[in-house]
C-alpha cells in the first residue's frame, strides 16, 4: 500500500491522544486507603476485570478511529498492480509492447490494447505523484526519458506499429539500465498482450534474465500489466508471395480468422499500380490459402500494390503489401547420371508452350557449373552431393531455393541434409508398389484450388530406394515405406522421391504425377526472387542504408517520418523497391498462460495485473474503506459507553 499524501501520515501521532488523556486522568486521582470501603471493594472485585477490559476496548476504538481518519486523509493506494508494501517510487521503467497484435481492440471497448495500456499507466503515474518515467518501446528497443506521463499518448515512440516484440530483449535492456544508472527505488512495468511468439518462453536467454532480475537491488520490483484477452471477430490477410508470369501478376494469399465456425464470405480489394478491383472469397475453417492472378497487360518493369479486407477489431492486419520486378525466366538445372530419366524430367520442367521455362542438363561430375543465384529449381538424379557442392547446395536452399532429389541407379552412402539413400528393393513378379494415401493438403501432391486431386494412385513402381533419415513424409507406399519426403532448410525445401521416372523403375514419367510435382516446385522456387522485393517491418533489410532516402509509394495510408521505419507499406529506399509487411508471427494469436508466465519467471518475485480494457488506473484509492472503519470504531465506542439500565427494586 502506498499513499498520495504521505506527509499527512505524521498525523498518526494524534492517535496517541486518547492514551495520553487516559494516563493523565490516572495521575489526577490518588488512592486513599479507607477501612469503610474495604467491604465494598471486596464485593465488586469479581466484576472489576470485565470493566477494565471494556474500558481498554473503548480506548482502542478511540485510538483506531483517529488513525483511520488520518489514513483516509493521506489517500491510500492499493491494487493488483501496485500491491502492498509501497512507499515512494523514484523511477518507473515502462516496457511497452507496440507490436501489431496490440492494436486488437480491448474487450468491451473500441480502444486498442496499446492505447488502453498507455491510458492506465498515465493515470497510475499521476496518482504516484509522477515519478521519473523511462520508456523502452518494443519497436526501437531503446530507453528514453519521458518528461511527463501526460506526454505518453503524444509520443511517436508509443504509437501503433507493424512490428513484433521481443519481451526477453526488452527486459534485458531494463536490467542493464537499472545496473548502469542506479535510479533509486525502481518499478519495471511490462505492458503486453502476452502473445506467445513475443515472449518466446522456450528461448534460452530466460535463465540469464531470471538471474539478472534477482541480482537487481532489493528496491526494484517487476510488475506485468497483462492485456491477454483472446481476439474475437478478427480477420487477417497476408501476401505469401508475388511474382510476374508473362502478362499476369500471380499472388499467393492467406486469410486467417479467429473464429472457425461455418463458412464466411470475405470481400477483398486488390490495388495494382494504382488500379483497384474487388471480389469475394469464401473461407471455411480458420485458415484459407488461395491464388489470385491480376492482369498486367503490356506494362513492363517494376510495380507494387496491396490487398485489403474490411476493417474489423484490428486494423493493422487488414492489409498486406507486395512489389515485383521484371518477368525473369524460370531456370531449372537438371543434374543427372544419364539414362531415360533426364528426358522425362526435362519435359516436366520445360513443357512445350512454357516459353518462360528453361531446363539445363548438367553432368553429375560438373555440378560446379550450376548458377545457384539464378536457379529456380534444382533436380538432382545422381549420388547425393558432398564437399563444396553440398555446401553451395545447402546455401541455395537456405536462401529459399527448391530441389527435387531422385535416387541414383547404383548404391550411395552419402549423407545430405541428414538424409541418405537406403537399399534398393524390387516388387515381386506381377506386382507393383502403389500409393493408396498421400497428403492432399500440403506439398507438391496437394489438391488443386478447386479440390481437384492429382491421380497419385495411377503411379506404379517395380523398383524403389528407401529414404533414410528425419524428414516429413508426404506420401507412402502401400507397405508404409516413404515415397515422397520433404526436408525444410531455412527458407527453402528439398523433396526426396523414392523412385525414378524410368519405365524400368516406374511410370512416374507420365504427366499425371510428375508434371504437377515439378511445376509446383518451380513455383515454390520462384518465390525466392519475389522475396528480393519483400521485407519484414523493423528488420535490417527494411531500414534505410547509408546514402538512401525513404519514400512511400502505396496509396493505402500515410506515415510520419519518425514512425515510418516501423510501418508496413511499399517503400522506395534509394534504388530499392520493398514491400514491407508485419511478421507472420503477429497473425498467430496464441497467448502465454498465467501458468506459463509463472514458469518463465520462476524464482522471480513479480506482480500481475490484468487490465480489463477500461483504461482504469493500475492502482485504486481505498480511503472510503478507512472512513467506514472510523465510523465502525466510533459506533462501537459509543455503544460500549452506554450505561446499563438499573434494575427496579420491589
């Protein structure tokens, strides 16, 4: 408990007045021995103890009534956030989560969680007689002095952003500040919506943070202002990739919603180079991915735009931006050891009529000739790479590249990406290896946009090689051995197939299966080039480099110069064209539970205050309770002072 008027607590000395009067009254009366009274004293000795106890209670009520009045005048504060055991606070370090998820409206309010937190903090600081305020915001991550709590809502460093928050890093900054500045009695307030991705409870740095908090001076307190209500009635849209395909722009899009019951029609606005169009999509479930093709006509060079959905409970996730460059050809490098397979693979990579697709054969012993920088897809039908080639191949995948790995004709024990080729098996005479089940929602064998299935059961194999290692199985043979496996490396992925497109192995060469698999992997590899025009808000790539100036190109909204580095949009940074968007983690709405928070801060004494979204003070005055207590004490004293009625004698 703390007090707004601590100086008035000196008035508690007045509580001693009834005691002083009692002692003075005792000194006024001298005890005189009188033989005639001994008989009467003996008669009343048994009731003297009760009378003395009654008098002491009356004295205590008078003393407590005065003390309660003084406490009420001093305006005591108490609450879940400030707690008991208060006193004057010299410095408050406010860690403010400015991530895009904090723009979700608070329950029962049209105010964002960020705005609600700022208002609550401002009121509380005012009631604490405005101690020194240090702000550490999640966008810049830097500590800055705030001259007055009233200025909080006007600062650009407390405004909305499209960034994420790293709570462990922010708490570490606060610890360093306390150790370096020694700011006296300090409160560290963390205002956050407790989004799981922002707190990152599995990060290894939490152990060091707990140690750092416990090593702070004893007059430092950690308090968490939780705005952890789950979002409702909210939709988000995201551009997964954008790429030019001849005279069209191909957008891969994703819509996510908080509620997944029943289908819902979502209106979407597309803006491409200033021209807008609209349509609707129906989402049935929590997440829906789809593809949109926008006509470019004869327009050449670079371009940009955005997609948006109607406003809902969080405006920051209702728009996503894109940019694109020249229509570059799709280059597939085919590393092969010869035979019939390369013919089928080249046909699948560059079918007739696909003028944009180019396939180049490379002998297995000449893999160093691959131009990794321009490669859209690498098809590898040879013993797995090793040495320098394996290192270059891995870097290519980490940067977003795509690859399909087919087994060699002979034995190979090379390990690549943690996978190796196992023994070769042959189906019994007159029988085939077939595929009854496969993943129809993910990977290159997924269903089409309209639910059309790839006729995978038509695939029949008489030879295969086992895929050995840890990878995600996308399709299995009828004996549960893996046919197709995926290994994700960085931003890219490699697909391992257990048989060859060679009629001495299987009928995989038929276009029904091989063509969609190869073309979908080319599509995946194409995203690597689109990523040259994309960045995450607040990342190093999205910041202005030396000699660059920042100019916003899209027409969706305007940005202030001070907050521009932390806002999504299409930006011209020098010669660079970038579509900057919020991190994907901000569309993942899992909340850190109180139990998990206890685990994260295990051994650290902290206080938790759960904001109701009504912008109330983090502390509340309880002077009324002391006034009520004073009345109770006075009434009790009055009742005890009443003389009992004398019994009438007959």
